[in-house]
């Protein structure tokens, strides 16, 4: 199965949202089936077959995630990030301000779903292949 070091090596190549599809391809080849990333501190849980799980510890000091979800602002920030206009740290701060608590990437469905602090699905996008 995959290791945190392998995930970290793949993630080190990501400079903006424009790099996300290649990152997804690489970790899928490692055996990742899905993962969740938390905006508050960027910790992430990666899952593989047979309930295999590895946890990437927090990368940053915690920040508050707004309890009020601003969907339109989030969509605008997401578009900017996907176009490579923002780096990851900016993206993380933007999602927290917009009330996005976490995102779940499903490598079978090739989707990324964003959730607010109440657990509501805010947006599901297809990942470009």
C-alpha cells in the first residue's frame, strides 16, 4: 500500500489548482481510493483498499472555518484557484472564510465534493482526466 512519504512527494509537485488533475492521477496509481482534507489545518486522511488508511498530520496552525457558508464567494475562489491564480495557502484561507470545512476526493467517481461545517454538500465537481 501507499505511504505518507509517497503522498507527500506527489503533493510537493502541486503549486496551484491547475496541478490538481496530475496529482490525482499520481495518487490514484499509488492505490488511494479517496481522501478528505480539512481546511482548518490541512490535515488529510487517505484511504485505500481493505479499509487501509494513512493520516497526513496538520501542515499549518489551525484557522477558524466560518459557520456561514458563502457559496458564491467559494465558487469564485475555486475558479481562481483552478486557473492557477492562487497558491494552496491562499486557497485554504479562502475556503475557511467561505465556510468550507473539508473536501472529499473520490478517485473511483473522479469527483471532489466540498462540505460546510454542518456536513452539507455544497458542490461536487468532476475531476478532469
